[in-house]
């Protein structure tokens, strides 16, 4: 990575500031649908949060109707009580797991990303749980904001600590005279 490249949450480039007037130091990570407006709660942050929460709850209701039509299809096909119970149980368990995993994902980074990747299909089946977790979290804050704010504040503190220890450009220091 060159000196001018930067990754979210890290200081990149030069200490004087970046092109375009962006301040030096760590940059906040973007959240989908919010960008970096979560840092200062600007650009209609609250309206965006409430709108996404409402959209999520509407999607939960629509998904419930779709699942209901699917269940009615099983009843029409007369597949039997065991299969009906199994399908309902599978969706209930997958929804609960998806809710818990999604909710936990907003609060901390996964300890084992490979395990989270392997649960992707389970979370897709229980998509209603993920939508519910997203909607409820949007009522409180931007999903993942608390986690990203803690990481950003830690990065800013570390940057300021490193920055305060510097006394200037070492190349411009006067060298002591040798005798």
C-alpha cells in the first residue's frame, strides 16, 4: 500500500491533511444507507434511521405473507402433518438464529468470520429474523453504529497520542556540532 492509499478507520497519506480538505487521521467507516453521517448525526440521520426501520418492518410483514402462501401451498399439496410441522419449525429456528446473529453482529465483530460465513444460508432462510433485528436496531441507532463509534474513537485516541509525541519534522532539526 502506498503512502497516499487509505483504508477505512486508518490514517493514510500525509499528516498535513489530505487533498480536498479532508483532515488527517483515521477516517470513520461507512455504514450502508448512512455513509459517515452517523459520526455527527447529520444529513437527515434520524429521518433516514426511522425510514429504514419502517421499510424493514414492512418487509417483515410482506415476508410473512409470502411464507403464509408457501405454507398454504403445502396444505393444498397435502404433504402431511409431519412436513408442515417440520417446515414451520425450520423457519422458526432459522429466524431465531438469524435474529441473534444479526443483532450480535451490530455489537461486536465476529470472533470467527469463517463460521459466520458458513451460517449465511441459515441466515438467508431465517431472513425475517435479520429484518427484525435490523428494524429494531434502526429505531435505536444506525445498525453497527455503537461498534464503529467505539473503534473510531479508539483509532482517534491512538492517532492523537502518536501525533502528540511528535515534535516536528526530524529532517529539519539542527544537528549537534561535533568537536
